[in-house]
């Protein structure tokens, strides 16, 4: 990949994460992004706990992270020009995340042809052999997502996302 | 009492932080996710974050299991499948669950979320949860 292309993907990823109020509120960070793959991180925070007895992060926060990382992989899988909408997201919760540990989510776009893209993702807390959750998602380029994308490109050109 | 466990669920940091509210009558429960700017996923549509909607559906599923039968602990998700039917607009979201089966260890739940019109759902969830029902002779 050319450095220019990598810069485009990095800019896109930071736009899609730092430009998303909910992703910012939960503290999502982008570790890396490629053509059809992405790695994101959810740093452990007390205010994300779902069960105060155990200190384990709520499944919903893991769901949001997986949704976001899958979306990022789908977006770049489509070449980074068209914004896809999530059709469905399926998650298997393999085990509770270790309290105090960051949750890392890695997604790969398996196939993106035409209007549909299939993504698979893993969430773990350090050891990839012991995943916390597995996810599978499908995305699609829709009229609504195309319209949003045009607004985004216009906003990017004008250098103002607000 | 299911009231205690409902309170534990709603008071959990993540759940209270998301701002989830329950309208709980007997064994029926409707969830509300009041709109807030920091629930927006894509500010250009603007649409709520799919993860926030998914998490809300999961919380309503959990709450509905608690009011369906007396449990010792919070239900734990085994697997969930979320279908996104429409973009969730910058507005309140509501959800109700149907407990398809609640057994001794596992429960099967379906949840539907809507905004302006109940007949136009924005997302649905289907999931399995591990549950720990109270034993009949255990102290309440």
C-alpha cells in the first residue's frame, strides 16, 4: 500500500471514530486500519461496568465496539468511498472480559462485491486464543448511506464536520 | 424480588450512563432510551450508533427476563443477533421484549425497538441468555 493510501485510510478511520460522538463517549481508539480490516480498542473504564459485583464490562459496550470495528472494516473493504449501513450483527459471547483489561476488537471484511459486504470480528483482552466475543456482520450500501456519504465528502472538502 | 434485580441492572454504571429507563408494570416492561447527543454514531445522517441501539435492546432483554420469573442473578448473554431495519433517527427509542422461552438455565428472547411508530421498528434482537432462577424453597 502506498503511504498516500495509508494516510487516506488513517484519516478515514479517525473521521469515523473521533467524528462519532458515541464512539468518543465510550473511549474507542483506532489501533490500525487497512484495506478491509481494522483493529480498535476499548480501554477499561469503571463507568462501562455491567455487573458491579464482578467489575466486568457490559456486553453492550462490547457490542458497540464490535459494531464499530466491523463498520470500519466494511467501509475500507468497499474502498473507502461508499458508507455502508449495518444490515445485521451477530455476536457470540465466549467469556466475560477480564476486569481492568482493555478490550481489543479486530475485524476483517471477507467479501465486498456490489452492494453487500460480509465482515467477521474477534474481541479479546490480550490473548487472541481466548476471545471474549466473536462477531459476524453484513453491511450494505443503501440510498440513505450514499446520501450521508455525499454530505460527508462535502463536509470534508469544506473542512468542517460540525 | 425482581425489583431489586431491576434496580441492580439500571444502576450498573454502563446502563445508567446510557440513560436507559424502564416502564415496568407487573410482568411487562417497556424500555426507553432517551435521546442524547452522545448516542449519535454518525453525525452526518444523523443516526444513533448501532452499538447504542444494540446495547439498549440487550438491556431490555435482560430486564424482561428479570420480570418474567424470579432470578438470583443478572442474566448473562450467550449470543445475540441484531437486525437493523431502519436508521435510528436523533430521537428517543423504545423497546419491548417477548420471552419466547425461559427455562431453568437458558432463556430465548426477542426484542423490538421503535421510534415514532411502533409499526415501523428500527431494530430487532434475538438472543439466548444464561439465567439462574430462584429455587422454589429458597428465601425470597
